[in-house]
């Protein structure tokens, strides 16, 4: 247990340490990023301030020049000497860092220029004269310069303008001194510079001017020009790694109001030492955390070992309870002498374990007594179950239990015999497979019972298909057996009784009521039913029906002279001859002991006479025998034709009987 707790607490400590270390790592990274952002913003502000201060110096110098009185008359006399500038130009150029001073008249025409000859836009000068406001700009050719143009006021109007030009290198140098970071200026490429840039594989249309420490920073410029766009460096600074060093690069405009147009400042800050210090500090944080975690885990193991020693002793004694050694368990617990600081939870656990021992001992005695009682009841239940099972097995009806999905669970011996299969091949199959497709009503009601849509039981007469393919008429009773326990599944009790023998008996009784038992021909009842149907069809479709009434002459004498068995045999022989003689569409009946009727649908008079002659000849020619003696039979035939001789059965029978007696005379 102590190891599980040690692993559990160790895992918790490790997780917390990892979370805290990761949070510390993120905080350090964020703080480093914020510090770098503040430094970058400070450097940008310094660069902008130095640029603005430089323009302010130029503007102040220009205002000093505008106060020289000689310039008021210089426009009228361009050859006029100006001692303030001519004599002090060299000193001012050296102390102020001036490159050029040019005086323009009010039409922007240069009148006098001192220092290097640098071009100045006449449009800018005209704009200053017209607006009467100073203009500041930075332009680059081979070098970059700052230019300030201010208007010169006369007595009542603007008489001209001063253009003061100064090298921009002073701003770069002052920035380097103030920040110890490197900075350069990106200016637009000329045609020659574009060709040289292509040779250097530049992707930008700008060249780098005035970069501090060019031997280190020009490769950085080459790298960023190939891998980044100017817009990416404009929006955010980028950190790159080159040759084991880490640089932070940012681009921003030299003059704020110029927008996204050159020149730009390219700020390159070597932060290799800062990154290394950050990594070093983070490693120290991780190392100190691992050391503190290891110490905590060791201390935890020691505390757990001392605290859980009594738990170990208790756990070693608990198996005695499973072995029912209650006295030994009490002895083990009461014999333990451990140093404790007052009553604690472990003492309470020991006391509870002793109470539990007493309860378990009492429960064991109770369980033993209850077990004996359950064994006796189980034997009684087993006897009752065997008796019920025997009743089910010897019952003369089919007894089946099936699930709501139709799968057969059990079947008794009577069912096995009726199904003509063994129980293994029946159990597990769906009950519906033993029903023919024609029993749709049976299947419909059974499915309603399964779905709970009908009453809890129903009875129906149907058919059973055995394993051999035989069909047995069966009367089924299906009942829904709901369990009292929700955990047990509801089943359907199916009772079936084989009705095949009863069906055969019913058919035999029906046949006896409609057919002659001796010859198998239809009897008088069958004759009336079918002859009525033939008359209705003839009346509807307009054809004739002939009725033959035949009487045998010698059969009565045979019955008198011999036994009745011989007479019956003669009746059968006569019936066979008549069956052979008539057509398949004709209907033959035995309506008396020696009397037969023949119904011929669609009868015509020639055909009727021909059939009468044929019957007479067949009975006359055929040799009949009874009791080993030969005998000849003659017949008398009475004929009536519908509708000429009558419209009803009685009329036709009466006319046929009358003609039969006439034939006999």
C-alpha cells in the first residue's frame, strides 16, 4: 500500500511540478517577449527622436540664417557679398555637419549655394514659399541626407527660402551610441543597384545604406531579403538564427508621415546573449524543481513507511478472517504493541475489525443453519420440479415455450414425436418455420401477441409442417406468460393438439353423407346439389342438360338367388362399366339400390341417343359374374332433357322415370 501511495502522491507531485514548471517556462518566455517588445519600442522611439531632433537643428540653423540682413537685398544684387556665410561656412560646416546651404528667391530659383552641390526639388521650394511652412525630407543617392526648407520673410512678404542639407549618418551614429544596437537605412534601388542586387540575389527593390557593423549585419539583410517580405517585417519583428547567433529584425519608416514608402530604418539587434541567459535560467528552474521533487518523494516514502506500519500488520492479520480463524485474529490484533500518539483512525480501524470479527462469527453460525434449511427446501423443490417435468413429458399434447422473437426454448416428448425430429434440432429454431405460408391469420395473431397488441392468449386451428415435410392439422393455443421478476424475459406458452385423425374422420363422415359407400359415386344428395348447379348454369348460358335414369333388370334376382355380397359386387362391376363409358365431363350417381342417374351438360339429341345406345350395348356385351357364375345384365333408360322436358329437378326426374318405365314395357 505504501508503494501505491508513494506512486500516487509522486505522480501528483510530478504532475504539479510539471504544470508549475511549464507555467514558469511560459511566464519566462512571456516576460522575455514583453521585455524585448519594450526594448524594441524604446529603440524605435530613440530613432524617431534622433531624426526629429536632427530636423529641429536644421530648422533652427535655417532660422538663424534668415535673420541675416544681407539676404534681403541679395535678390536684387546676386553678386552681393554675405560675410556671415562666406566667412563662417567652413566652421559651420564642421561644427553643424552641414553639406549644403542654398538660398532661393520667391520663384524657387537658386541664387546662392554653399557646400556640396546637391539637387533640390523646385516644386518643394515653391510649396514652402506658397504655404509659408517649413518642409522636412530625407533623400538618398549615394548617401542619405536630411533636408529642411524654410521660408524667408521680408518686410511684408516671403522673399525666398533656405534649403539646409545635412548627412543622415549622424543620426545612425547617435542611435548606435544610445542603444548599442545596429541600424541601417533601406533606400530605393537605382538601375545599377538593381543589377547589383540581382547579383546578390536580393528579393527586395531596396538597398542597404549606412548599416552599422556591416560585416555582421549585411548577411542578415541578405537572409531576410530572401526569406521574408518587407510587409512581414513592417508589421512585426522577426527572430532569426544565423551562424550560431540570434538576431531580432524590424523595419519601420524613417519619417512617420511618409507611410509605406522609402527610406526605412532596418533595425538589427543581436540577442544571442539574452537568449542564452534565458535558456540557462530555464535549465536552472528545471534542475531545482527536479531536485526538490526528488527530496519530496524520499521524505514522502519515509513518512508513509512510519505511518502505515500498523496498516501492514492489520493487513497481514486480515486473511485469518477468510479462514474463519477468529480467535487467532483477535490474538494477533490484541498482541500488537506499537508506539502511538493518542487514539487515531488506525486504532478505530482495529476496534472496528474486532467488532466485525464477532459479527462474522455470529453470521457464520446463522448461515450454516440457513444452509441446512435451504438444502431441505431445495430437495422438496427438486421433487416438485421433477414431477411437473414428468407431467409435461407424458402429456399427450404438444407443449412448447418460445421467446417473443419466436425462438423455441423447450418442447416436450409429445411435441418431439409430432414434429418427427429430435429436440436438439427443434430447440433454437424459430417456431414460424414449422408453419406453412398459407397460415397467414395464425402468423398475424401470433405476431400481435408477441408485440403486446392483442390479448394474452388466443386459439386457432392451423397446420404443422414436420421435419419430413408432412402437414398435420393442429389446433394451437398460445398464451403469454409474464414473469413476476423484471430481470426475466416474457415467454409464450404454446399448446398444440394433432387433429389429423379427427380431420380424417370428419372427411370420412362427410364423404359418407355425399357419396355411395359401395361404388364411390355421388349419392342422391350429391346428385341433387350438383344437378341444381348444372341447371342454374344451363339456364344462365342457354344450353341443354340431359338426365339419364338407369335401372338394372337382373340385380334384384341376383340378390334373391344369392347373398347380398354377390349383389354388391355386381353393383360395383356395373358402376365401373358406366365410368368407362361416359365422358369426363359427364356426372354419374347411384341414387338407389339398382338405380343410377347420369347428367350430361351441353347435350344435343344425336349425342344423347348415341350415349344411351352405347350404355345399353356395353352392359349387354359385358359378361358379369357372381359367386363363380356368369350373368348378363340389361338396363332400362329413361331420358329427360332440360328445358324441353322440365325446368326443375322434380319435373325432369318424373319425366325420366316415366320414360324408363315405358322403356321397360
